[in-house]
């Protein structure tokens, strides 16, 4: 709607401009024609009238201009019927005939009667009215000065947050002067504080009853302005400005009071320290008494315990002596029994040793008999084997001669085998010259499959 309003306003202004331009253009053409016609009539050379002079004279188009003007005026009237109220504001419709109309118009687009109704817009957001405690060239604002009970002037720096009640804007517009903040809020605040300040002395306003003054002033200001449709949110008392001489005297008085309070505090501390020392002495005395009583009771109890213990100590000592005698007798008897047992053990050990020696001798004799029988059996077996295989003697002799001899199996009929002569010479040397023929004969009669020969390990000669 706001864009439409501006569009209509631009259109109306354009129509008004078009009407004026049209009238001006027609008047300009008429003046040009008149000038040309008058110049042609006075021309002595008899030249022809120009093309502009031959054109018929056309009157100014007043009707068209009036139509354009009427349309433009109608357009502007239509734009005046649209009223836009921004956010954070509210409006009151004011009629030229009936005055302020009841009801509040809130943010948005509203229709009014052009040339009859107008719109009074008020800011409905929270506003702050502040005063200064003293003149300050750097800050702007009203200076609020009040008198205390003594007649001293005190400067107050006050801030009041308030807002207009949107529901009562018509009453505010009809009854209150404008602007409301400067004409209504400021006088009410100054008046309330000047009425309440004489009820207090300067020192109370400065120190003890400052909050009380602020609370009462806030309640009175809120009640007074609420009747006019102004809602008070908060009243703050930011600062106080005392007279210079009174401030110096008050500062000295405060210093003295602080010194007095410090001395009183120190005196109380000293008194408490004395009292604490007395209490500690009493406590130490009580502890000593209690300790002495406890030690006496302990000693009495110890004496009683010793007396009671002596009743049982003598019988206990007698029992210990008897027990010692019995233990000595038992050790003596035990010693004798151990000696007898040791002697018997030695006898038993000697008998066992004799029996063991006898058993060993029997076992050795038995072993010898068994070994002799085994040797006889073995020799008998070997004799039978040698009898059946006489060549085993040569094998056994060859095995026992030396570890450097090797055993070979050669055919018995190897006449050209060189080892035969060697073995024959060896056996002939071992068995003697008498037995060489028999040995040869015996060797010739050996088994037809193989014979045992021994050859020393010697390097071959070339």
C-alpha cells in the first residue's frame, strides 16, 4: 500500500505538470503566430506570408488542461486518504469538524477522509527522561535541585523510563500539552522530588534513606502520570550532588566516625582477647584438675590391680616351681631312656652289619659259582663251535691282533692271490715251524666258499 501511495502521488504530480506544460506550450505557439502575423502585415516588399502565418490560429487547450488537473487532484486526494503508521508508534484520527476521534490506530496502513481527517502520530516505545545533578557543559539536560530539611540544596540525577498508553492516545491528544515528555513528565518528576525531599535530612538522603526516597518518589510519579495515560516503568536515582562545604564537613565527620568505629572495634577485640585468655586459663585449670583426678584414679586402680594380682601370683609361682621340677625329672628320665635306646640301636646296627656282611659274602660266592658255571658253559660252547668251525680261530686271532688289521673274505682256491703267502708266513711264525705243514694242510682243507685273511694297513709301494 505504501508503494501504491507513492505511485499515485507521482502520477498526480505528473498530471499537474502535464497540464501546466500543455497550457504553456499552447500559449507559446499563440504568441509566435501573433508575432509572425504582425511582421507580415508591415512587410513593404510584398513578400508572401510564411507558413506559420498561413496556419489557422488555434486557441489554448484549457479544457484538456483542466481535465488533467482534475485527474491529478483526484489522484492526490486518493493518496491523502492512505495513512501509514510505522512500527513503535500509534495514531489518533483528528477530524476538522468533530476533533479527535475515539480509538487508536496501530502500525499499518489506514484510510482517512481527505481534507477532513488528519493523523496525529505518537511514539509508543519506552522513553527516558533524565536530569542532571549539576551543570555540565558536556551533557545536556535539566538540572534537578531539591532542598532537604536543613535547607541545603541537593542536586539529583534522576532517570525515569515511561511510555504512552496506546489505548488512551485520544485522551492524551485532547487533554495534554505537546510534547508530553517536556510539558508533563518533567514537571511532575521535579515536583514530586521537591515535595518529598524536605521530609529527610541531608545525611539521610545521602546515606541511609536514599532507597526509601527513590521508592516513594517512584510510586508517587507512577500514580500521578498513570491518571494522564502515561505508564512509568522504572525510576532511578543515579547520583547526588551535595553542597561543597557540606561535603567537606561530611567527609571529615565520616572520617571521625570511621576512626571512632575503628577504636570501638579494637576495644571490642581487646575485650574479647581478655575474655578469651580468661576462658583459656579456666579451661587449662579445669584440664589440670581433671588430669590430676584421672592420674589419682589410675594410681588407685593400679594399686588395686597389683593387690588383686598378688593373690594369684604366689600360687602361680608355686605351680611354676613344681612344673620346673617335673620338667627336670622328665628330662632326666628322657635322657636315660635315650641312652638305653641308643645302646640298643647300636646293638641292632652291629647285628644288621654282620648280617649284611654275611649276605654280601653269600651273594659273592653265589656270583662266583654262577660266573664259573657260565664260563664253563661258554667255553664248552666255544669248543664245540671251534670244533665244528676251525677257521673261527684265525678270525678271532685276526680281530685281537690289532685295530690296524682288516678282515677280507677271499676264495679258497685263489692260488694267485698274494695274501695267501702273507697269511701263511704270518701263521707259520705264530704257531711255530713244526705246525706250519699242518696249518697249510688245514688251510687247504678249509671251506670252499671263503677264508679269513688279515692285511696290515701300509701304503703301497710303486
